[in-house]
C-alpha cells in the first residue's frame, strides 16, 4: 500500500470522531431555557437591524453624493410635492 492511501484511510477513520467532537461543543452553546433563547434571538435581530440601518444610511449618503445640484433640487421639490399630495389625500378621506 502506498503511504498516501494509508494517510487517507486514517483521515477517513478520524473524520467521524472529529465531527462528533464538534457537535458536542455546539450543544453547549445552545441556551437552556426559552427566555435565554428569546433574549439571544432578540439580540441577534437587534444587531441585524442596526447593520441594515447603517447600510441604508450609507446608501442614502452615496445616492446624494452622486447627484448633481440640479438633480438634488428637483428630487427634493418632487418629494415635497408628493408629501403635499399625500397629505391632501389623507384629509379628503376623513
């Protein structure tokens, strides 16, 4: 038998042992109670939301940085006009 074949056999035999060690380690990381699990999920969701807000803020900054002065004025004017139209629409519904 070649030495590379022997090494492969040893690795194949050790693979389930290594995998089982990792799975027991991961089981210790899981929260014991429902409250702990919800706290952990809330914390993760909060982090995701913060990252999303940061990304949105950065995209907003980049968008405005790419616009020309005339385009900025036009966009702001259209936005104000749309707000007024929406406000009038809401007033008419009530």
